[in-house]
C-alpha cells in the first residue's frame, strides 16, 4: 500500500505552529475528521491517547508517527503536518518534532503496521525528509512522496514480478517489540549498501511477521549475512555462510562498518548446532545477553496466561461479592455461586499452565524444538512437586516459578548438550534423533533433575513451618512474625516460601483467635503488595520498563487488589534481582503495619472483595497496603536502571 494513496491534500497542513503535544494530536485528528476518514473522532482520539500512554510515538530526529487501530476509523488514511519551530512530542533524543504523520487504521488487518514500516524506511532518508519540510504547497509535498516511492519501490509501479539481480550481502533485523527499530535498522543497512555500491537486501522480523523474506537462492549466492537482532531469529538457513551477529542498534548506527566487515572477510562461517539462538560470538553476544534472551522468550509466552487467568479469577470474586457472599469469610469464596466457580476454574487452569509455559519456551529458546518437551515437563514437575518417592506429587511441596526457571534453563542446556553429543552419531541415525533419541534422553534427564530438586524444597518448607509454629506461640513475636510471613509471600509468589506462609495462616484460622486473624491479614496484604507495586512502577516509572511490560502493567492493579500475587511473576522472572528484593521489603513492611494497626481478617482469600469481614479497621489496612506498595515501587526505581 503506497503512502501517497493514503494521504489527501485536505489532510495536510504545512508550516503551522503548535504549542504542545496535545495541540498536535488535536490538529491531526481534526484533519482526519474533516476529510471524512473517521466515524467517531472522539473514540479515535481516545485510541491515539491510549497508544501514547504506552510510550511516545516520537521516534527522534524530528519525526513523530502517532497511530491507532480503531473501530472509529472509516478508511485507512494518513494526516500530516510540518511544524518549522518544532513541538515537544516526548522523543527519546529530546529533540522537538517538526514532521508528524498520524495513521488511522480500521480494526481489521495490520495496515497500520505496514504503513508505519514504510514510513520508517522512507523517513530515514534525510534528503527526502528535507524535501517534505521545505515543501511550499500540498501538491509539492505529495509529489515529493510520490517521486520517492517510485524511486525506492520501483517494482510496485513498473514490474512487480521482477526478481533481484543478486545481492552481495543480506541482513535480518529484529527488535523485541518488532516495530520502529526493526525497520530503522533495515533501512539504514540498505541505504548504506546503496551508498557503497553494494547490493543489500534486509529481511524485517516485525510484529506483523517477517517481511522481505530472504530466499534460499539469495542466501546461497550472497557473500555474507548480517543478523542485527535483539531477539532470536531463524538461523538454521544460514548454515555454512559467513554470518555477523550483532545488536539491532548497530544496524541503525554502524551500518557501513558492518558491511565493511563482511566485505573484508572478517566474519567466520556460521555452523548451526540445532539451538534456536546463534552460537557465534560476534557483536558482543555474551553469555549474559543470551541468558536474558532465553528468559524473555519464556516470559513473553507466559504473560497471556497470567493476565487472562488473573482477570478470570478476579471476576469470580466479584460475582460472589455481588451475590452477597463477600462478608461470609468462607474458604470457598470465589466458587460459591456456579458462575463464579466457572470463572475461577477456567482462570485456575490458565494459572496451572503458566509455569510449564515459562520453562518450556525458555528451553525451546536454548535447544530449539527438542527443548520444548523437556521444558514443559520440567515446569509441570515444578508445579506438582514430583520426587523419586512420590512421582505424582501427592504429598510434596511444589517448587513454583523458581523451580520452573531452573527447569527451563537446566532442561534447555541439558537438551542442547544431548544434541551436541548426537552430532557424533552416524549420519544414518539422523532421522531417528528427533523422534526417538531426543525425547527419551530429554524426558529421563529432566525427570531426574526435578525429582532431585523438589525434595530440597520440601525440606525447606518443613523447617519453615516448624519455625513459624514456634514463633506464633509467643505474643511478643506477633508483629515480627507478620512481617516475616508477609515478606515470604513475595519471595517466590507461589513457590514453597509463599505456600508455607499461606498454608500456615489458613491453618491458624481454625483456632479462631485474634492472633490467627492478625496473621491472616498480614499474609493477604503481603501477597497483594507485589502486583500493585509493579503496576505503580510501570505507571510512574515508565522508562524502567519495556513497551510490552508497560502495556501489561496496569492489569496488576486488578490482580493485586484481588490477592493474585502471580501477576508479578513475569516481572520477577525477567528481573529477579531487582523485583524480588523490592517486593519482599514492601510486603514485610505492609505486614508489620497491618499487625501494628490491629487489622484482623477472617477470610483466607479475595483481597478487597472480603474487606467486609475485617474487624472494623479496613481503612488502616488500606493505609498499610498503600505504604508497602509505594515503598516497593521506590526501591524498585532505585534498583532497576532505565531501559535504553
């Protein structure tokens, strides 16, 4: 789809003055509305503002491309303004934006991604951008776009079936979000190739899928390949070719240097080992970076299970509350009415898959498809606590998401090692490796690993229970005990520490004493703090988080208030050294304050939905919750560096 076909003269304003980002948005929405591109300007503007809340669409170098996919859009269209004096649009480089395009796209399809990708490629050319800024009329503005598109994409206008005459260098670009940097790197590399007289083709692995895909013939004939990516890409097809592996940022800022290294023959030949990630040590692809990429692969696949399952469980609590069971204090709260039980069960099923998905996709990132079986089984064994003596995990302690992390990495590297050993087998056995050897050895290996790990978690759990039982009998230790139990809820968010604290608190409820109700209140508040702290951090410290993490952060307000600690697991899994200590301190503080304020809770679950069962001190309980969550947020802001 050509840019010039989406942009009408009455959607262009040149040389205007804008005082703020909000004025710029209003002006561009107004242009779309007057041109008849929208069904409802107000709803479309809400979509634009929602996208801006996730991070500014100013991409730097004076360019901003706000966009929204909305039911309020009648037809795909563009609006554009030039602002000679610039307007502060919140760009990362701090420069004002003087050229702004706004994309309006209907809900069906991914036209906004296609238009965004093309605009990014075109606007990387400084001469083209200069022509747009210096246009004296709307016709001149449109002609500049038309001429450049015909020059850059001649196949669209002349011969769309024309094959390339051969590329000396190929490239693959990819970033975690798959939008701006993916296309900026591709354009920078292709532009540098043109300037150096070296034909170069770049494949983009964006959020809308791979575009401009490299063919087998192109790979066979090329001199070398540049992989400028911050996430895993398909590497098996490059076996036997010189491959330079580097960061996507180097593709944007050092394109000529990368091309020169290929041309000078400085790059070793890549040999695919069967894993999903490159094994070459080029471009600073160190051990820490590889581990982080494997971890993010697991976390990103786990996130939908956490969000979907958590919201379904929150709906179950809400249904029982509306049905009049919120003050009952029943252990069955959330499953009392049939509708609530349905939502709670479906949400619970999603949660049961959460840890196996995490470990499965970590292992798959390390060892490719053979790693998926090993990771999934290891994650499942972590959730049921299987041991050598109790393989079904009937009376054992699960090792939770920390055990799932261990299963993902241990299983992945174990499987990777098996693949390397099997490389030495006769070629005649190649066909049975993926269907017989890998599954059998991988299954046996991860089963032994997890059966050896889970008993350790059981011993830890027994020791903690004995210690807690002793402390609960001393009234002077109630406040420290509440702080300890609340802090334990945030250590592993579903693992042995969390379960030990929760089971101990619910078991104490049978005694129906003030101490038991005080402990239950502390344990619940300790489990509510981590997700709320994460939500606050993604709201008030946006630059500490990636775009995907920011978008999913607000859901944790719902999960935290519903006492669903698992909402914080993806963030704890991705940044354990920053998130876990911050949440433990905040939860322990909230638990201690809850005990000091005399808060007593009779219900074992439900969060805000069971506050009616509290002994008249719910407002102090909220104060303790807010204090702990804010403290965790501030500590996290100190420990976690800004995302570059």
